[in-house]
């Protein structure tokens, strides 16, 4: 049974539609991320779940109860804001205790629960400090403890790691997931960071223009994107224009300088398509030994990988090659390119392209 359910959730600001007919079912204990660029409607969706924004149409159900019109302060949800929203004049203990005090929790129980929450986020030794005396990562942990201490049915995270530096952000991603798994709280997170969403979520909701364009497990979203937008927003992709020659068990596609056989995606013969291949799926081989040849136009050292831009008969292709000790290719050097058939994905040339049922 679904624990949190959004049915045709829609939000208008005047004539402008910020969220359109959003349908989402979140199971108890699941970690779901709303992922998309600025203005796609992900934060508005979270604010409607929280009760901070009125719903134009549609419903929100929590554990079988319609909470669409329930005031925010009585929904009992835990929320961590982008800015953390800690009270600067209160100690860590008082910040975490605040929600329990508002709920008239007895003092003895309150102290015990605050102590447990601080232990959960490894801040037992910082209980008497004030927010100004903490690092960004520590403030983020206080905000998380404050949200979890009330034992909410759902934890809402609004870009919770965006104010942290890159290294700390990566560390806190996994710490956040570890805490969520330990507590088992149903969690919905808003983020524009693809790696963040992909690394710690059970499922990802990719949003574009106020709509959920794909809802799936992170691996499926990355390996089987439904649209051109998803293939380029979630990671990098080489997109090659082509036309379907034949369809069936395999789909034969004419790319102009090359003809390939891809997995069947339901496109009719004659349909204009895009062939998507991830840069890390391309393999560098000797010139003349692959599907086509190219010449290195640029190269970028990324530490564990080299990123090459090769000029080919199909246009410029990006290649991610592991830094495994082999000599790197020089700019201007010729190389062959190859890739497995199963790594190719066919997408509509435009989002309105028809596919067979």
C-alpha cells in the first residue's frame, strides 16, 4: 500500500502552471528524489506536500488520509531547508528540542529524544554550542536532527546539501543516506544535483517544465532515459541523428556515415530518431579497427579519467576513458571508436515523435 500519494497534483500561479498533473506513489521507508533544473516545479511540489503552498487541483494522501487541505503545522512532517533555518540565539540542544516543546512533550522524554537524535548525527559533544560556532556540515546535521527528533511520518529535504563545499557535500550525501536507512523514515528530497540524486535515492523523479518525465530507479534513469532532455541532464550523452530503416527484434538505424542495429524501441520505419551513447561506453581502439575513425580535437584530464572530444564523420563525439596507466592520446592523434550494441538507446528526435504501442 502506498504511504505518500500525489494524485494529479497541480499548481497554478495566475495563468502560469508550475506543476502539472503530478502523480507519484512513495512507499513507506523509501527515499525518493525530485530532480530537475531550476524552475521545473520540484520545490513547488515539495512545498505543496509540506503544506506551505496551496494546491490548485489534485490530492495529497498520507497513509490513506487526505491531507490536501490540512494546515502545514498539523501535518507533522519533518523539514530540512536549504538554509537550515536554525535559531541563532538557541543552542544545538534547544534547536533540536524546539519541535518537541511545541508538541508539549514532557521534559524528561524530550531530553532523552534530543540526546538520541544528536547521537544519531554524531553531535553529542556539540549540544551546548550555537549555530555560529558550527561548520556548515555540523549545522546541516543539527537541522536533520531537529527534523528527525519529532519522528515524522515523512522527511522533506529541500536542497539540504547545496550550501556545502564539494568534498563535504559528497561525504554528507552518504551520511544522510546512512541515517535515513537507520531510522527508516520515508524521505522526499529536492535537488538539482544529478550525482546526489543518483547515488542515494531508491527512485528518482526527473522533472521538466512542471511535469514528471520519468520516475524510475537511478540505474534505469541513467541507462534507459525516456527523452532527449533526460539523456543529457542526467549525465553526458552523445546524440546522433538518424532514421529508422527497419524495426522488429532489432531496429536498424541509418546515421548517414554509419548504419547500426539497436535494441527495438517501437519506432516505425522512416521515423527520425536520436541515437544516444554515453561517453564512457565508447571504447578507443586503433584507427581502422572500430565502427568509425576520429581525430582528437581536445582532451581534459579528470583524475581517474580522460575526457576526449573526437571529430568524426558523425560529428564530435565525447569519450570517457579510464586513467589506467596507458599513455593518453594527444590532441590531433587519430583513433578508432567502437561500442557494444546493447549500449545504444533510441530516443524520439522530438518529444512528440510517435512510437508503436
